[in-house]
């Protein structure tokens, strides 16, 4: 009987603790972070990690940029024009800072990976590249690098407003078995500690980026998938309307931080 009572008491304390965590991390304010207070994850890293990102000869992500530059000039299929056959590097500077954007033909917003896919299928007679595959990461890293240093500047396009609103809703809504929300950590508790790590504001201005934990370059979608899995929530399908909507809101939330791709993170 005493053992049963102790077990019930332990369960009660555990439930109460989880409820408190849910209250703190799941009930986010809707105010967001004012533009003047927005901070890149770069600012919270150790000096040696910041130095790795800042030095192109030490930044591992530059290997993907170099591959992307080569893919940019290579025809993806027989009798197809390469990307460089239509686009100049100078014309593409700033593109990574402006996506997701509206696609006229499909009447929906697309992220930069989606734009590459549409260009390949519409104009190059080529098959789509796998999401999170090396070649697509390389091309997005190359485009991000062309925009490095420019401020994130999402399009002021009213057609994007419904998707952006949906993205904000996804960001602020508690999800998964733990009932956490993105905003509960990255709006309400940024700068505090979660175990040994500092909670960042969660801005996407460095993606695709090289994460030391992964020992690999990864997309924003990969990071979102990691977060949702940690919250015990169902990850979004890659390239889905939900994933693009959340990305759209995150880019709006990050403006006007500079593009850092390929960034380095712990």
C-alpha cells in the first residue's frame, strides 16, 4: 500500500511538472520579437564557431557552395540549358533573401527549393532533385551565398498574407504530445538555457547551414523536422503547404537580419 501511495505521489509530481513546463513553453505570447531586438544565432555561438563561419577556408558549408557553383553551369539533361544559360550571378544576388515567394502558374507560395524544382521541370526538361539531397542543398547553398550579407526581405505581396498567417499560427500553436510551441521557446525564452544549450531566437537566415551536431549541411526543413520530433509532433511533409507557410512566417520574423548562408551552428 505504501509503495502504491508513493507511486501515485511520484506520478502526481511528474504530471504537475509537465503541466508547468507546458505552461512556460507552450503558452507563448503573440507579440513576437521586435525588429530592433532580433538576434542571429551567430551572436550566441562560441568564438571558435563564429570564427569557423566567418572564414571561408574553414567553413565546411563552402564545399557545398563550390559544388553548387559547378552545378549552376552544368546542363542537367541532354539538350538542356544550364542555370547559367538564363541567370547571371549578379541577377540572382538577393534571391535567397526574398523566398518563399508567389508562383503565378501554381497560384501558391513556393520556397527556394521549390523554385529550383519548378525551373528544372519547366525550363530544363530535368527531373526534380530529392529534398535534402546533396545537389539540391548545393544549389540552395550557392544561391544563399550569392545573397550573403543582404538583409532578409520577404516580398510585400498580399497574395502571401494567408500563408504567412497560417505560418504564424503554426509557430504559436502548441503541438505534439508535449504540448510545446515554437514561440514558447524562441519568442518567450530565447537567451535562457535548455540543458547545456542556449535557446536561440530561431531565425532561418543562415540556411542551408552546416551543423556540427550533424557533421553535415542541412536545410531549414531538416531543422524543423528535428524540432517537431523533439516535441513528439508529426513532422511536416517536405515541401508541403504547412512547411512553406512556416518558412514564410519565419523569414518575415527574421527581417532584416542578414543572410549568412552557409552558416555554421553547434
